[in-house]
C-alpha cells in the first residue's frame, strides 16, 4: 500500500439492523470498500447476525430502544478506530461515485467535520426522482465524536458541532420489502411519530432546537414539518396533492402514484393514533401531562 493511501483517514461504517437477511451481506460487502463495518443488531431472528459476520462485519447485539437511542448507543460503545464514521441503513447502497467522493472528502484538511449525503429511493423497481423524495439530504459522514442523533424516536436527524458540507453524488435506498412489510413498517413509524406529537403537545419533547440541526432550506423544511404540519387540516389529502401534483410525482409513473397514496395513508395513521393517545391522556387524571393536554384542540 502506498504511503498516501496509508495516510488517508480511515472510515468506519455503522449499520443498525433488525431482520435484514435479504440485504445485509450485500450491504456489508458494499460498505467495506470504505473501511471496517460494524453491525449493531437489535435481536434479529432471521440470521442477519451470522450473514453479517460471514460478509466481514463486526457484529454487536443490543436491545432496541428507539432509532436515535440505538444509534447513539452504538456511537458511544462500539470499538471504532477510524477518524470518520459513516451511518448506513441495511437497505442502502453506496454508489462508486459516492465512494470516490467520500475518499476525497476525508483526505481533505479544510475544517469540515461532517457531510450531508443525498439519497435516491428505488421503489417498486423505479428510481423516485420527484414527489419531494429527491434530493433527500441526510448527515451521514462525520468525524468521530463530532455528531450524534437528536433524542427523537423516529425520523431522527443528527446534531453536529462544526462545519458541514455536501457531497455531489448520491447513495441508493432499495425498497425491496413486500407491500405488506412496507405497510407494517409504516404503522410502527406512525405509532412512534404520534408519540412525538404527544410529547410536543405536552411540552415534553427533548428534541434539540431545530436551528441546531439544520441550515437554510433544511431548517425551514424541518421546522415546518415539526411545528406547522401537525396543525394542518386534511393532512392526508394535502400530502397526496403535494407529492403527486405540486412536486410532480406523476412523472414517476405508477410507482409515484402508489407512493403518494401510501404516504397519504401514513399521515392518516399518524393523525388517528395521535387523536386516540391524546384522548386517553385527557382521561387519565393521574398523569402529570393530562392537565397540560386537557381542554386543548387536537389540531
């Protein structure tokens, strides 16, 4: 190996998993191009752990708490040795162009401590380029110790201390699960998201200030999503019209049509679960949050 290659800062990859047997071997092999791969498993029952080990990953098991807490536990406890960490989901893949971007980025010394990565969703075998799904920027590459996830159970983002930048090429998000699995997964997401709405309603949210998480357009988008969107009437219909019409989801063909309807139904599930939980909270006089929630509108 050349001296220049030896001096290049090493990247460790963290992959959190639960029953990802259909993805994990391919994901580990793909991400090993960057450096060491650490799989943090939540108790898979489909052989994910052994498949990951066979593919060359270091596997650690830890009971699932929520998405942010699980990844933060990994950041605090896994035996990383690299100067940089890349967070990857089991159903995501690094493209050759992005791998080249990452290698160049971690070799630079310009004061940047974290990078936002763009992601393209592959749904029903089709690349989704519209509907508000692309571009989709996520902070995934960062110097060890300089970023961690906000305390939010789902749709979590990273808090970063230091200068950030954007890499030009994207990774792929491969939605290979069946529709029944997709729907089941989003029922779980809706349950967790409705819990976040309840916490915010009761003034108990521990989420970091949005201004600490995002810059410019990302700040505006996430502030609106967390503060204005829950109060918006007819959210499912608005979500469908936004994705399919305003953001040109119809250009993605049948996949864009189905995705817009599925996400509209996801919004409907969040609203139903939120209303049910708020009603239960108001009927529990012994709850310290009941007084805060009582007598207020669900919108």
